[in-house]
């Protein structure tokens, strides 16, 4: 039996007051009142923008000779009457990772080549735009078809 003579003994066991006019606030909303404020307004957005700028364009810039060689390869593929040629294409894929894309290799069979905008349409429906292509290798061994190699 613990006997205390405190100054709050008369109110310590009374029920908690609930307002009749206002709804009871959830614990989530009560806790939100005590979340620290953002001392540096816009800092998080600035950090994201800086990261986007650093990783925004990882594309390799081809020199004029490389562009000509690639253009000749695409033209040669367009000239082929048999569009079912298997190729390995190294191209820039914006969705390859969340940091702004990456170069990936893709092996597949060409269904057709559309001229404007120039793009390879593969048998499995994949479309690869010419501006994203770094390299095309022809006469690929028939071991795999339509696979993306990352």
C-alpha cells in the first residue's frame, strides 16, 4: 500500500477530456506536429537536380568517322532484301537503371528498318532508335535470339 499525498491526487484518476466540437486527432497527426521543419527549403530538390545533371547523359559521343561507319552499317542492313538478319546492337537504354540509363547489348533478328525516325524494329517488337546505337555487329552466331545482355 503506497500512500502518497501529492498535489495532483484529486485529478490523477479522472477521465481524459474529449472535445464535443472537434474530432479526436490521430497519433499520426499528433506526431506530425513535432517533425522538425526543413531548415534548408529546396535542398532535397537541389541535390536530386545535381545528381540528375551528373548522371544525365552518359552517352558516348561518336566522332564523324564512327558516325559514318554506323550509318553505312544501317544503310547496308536497309539494302538487304532479307531483313531477317541477326545482329548484336550495343545501344543506350534510358530505362536500364535509375541513374539515367546505361549501354546495353541486345541480340535479335531485324524485322524491318524504318527510315524516319531511323530505328530498327526487331522480330520480338523491340524498337531501337539509330541515335541511341553505339555499335552494330552483323552475322551473329544463331545461339540466342531477342535477348538483352546487360
